[in-house]
C-alpha cells in the first residue's frame, strides 16, 4: 500500500493509478494524526510534502513501511535517525518544483518593486494614482542569493533577463556561468545581505 498524506500534483495521481499498485491518496490526511496512523498499518510506502511529521511515533505505526518519499526540498519533517533504525529508506524528489519557485521569486520582486498589490487595491477602490504607484525598475538592482543551489541558479537565470545583478556568499555553489550576469561573491551571508538591494533565501534546514 502506498499512502500519500498530502497534495500530489498531476500527473502524480494518474501515474499511481496506472502503476496498478494499491494506493491511498488523501491530501488532508496529515491533519488527522489518528487516521494517518491507522492508514500506515498496512503501508509499505509513504509520500509526503512538508506538513506530515514523520517521527518515531508515526514510524512505529507502520511495521511494513519500506520507503518515505519527500516531495520538495529539506527533510526537517522526517526523523532520519528513527527511519534508519527501522530500515526505512528516505528519498526526496529534489528540484521537482525548482522552476515554479524561481518564477515565484521573480513574481514577488515585481510585486514589491512595482507596488502591484497597493496599486490594484487603489484602482479597485476607484482611484487612478499614476504618480503614486510609479514603482522602481528591477534593472540594475543587486539580488542576494543566500543559497545558490539549483533554485538559486534558476533564479539567477531569470533575473538576468531583467538586468539584475546577483551576489552570493562564497559558501554557496556558484550558479552556472551561462546563467550569471555581472555577479559577485561575498565572504559570508551577512555581507551578501548588506550589499544587496533585494535578497532571496533558499536553504533547507537540513
């Protein structure tokens, strides 16, 4: 039995069904601990995102469990030591949503620098304050990438199209040179934060 305790985007559900394997998908299952534990009694695999707390207690409810799959970045909601002690393999679908997150970062920058939220509210209220909501250009700004891994590289690639410079601590992996644009390196996170006009922090806690 494959148990999915959180939202699984398409084509995940379709692939599970096509596999012919017995599965139980309930996007809200993580909210009901007792129900989740009961479902885990016959589970051989568990697929989670970041809401389900896979701790020693939950693992004890799953004597047949063999693998836990984590959709997303970071394993802080999974007790790795307890899983290892029970012979449960923990795996993660890294970078599955990296492009979506990178696009969200750029959208958030546009939202803030162009004051889109406030301008939208003002217009809906009957205003037309063109001079008040002029906003600022992203071009020429410096974006601090605190955590320049796969997501950071994709953010840098998209920032390049807007003429945004980027800076990252030397402890971060350097984004691919094809994606860089007038980039620079700093000695530490605090130095990156100090010299940048906007910042993007993408680091898992584990």
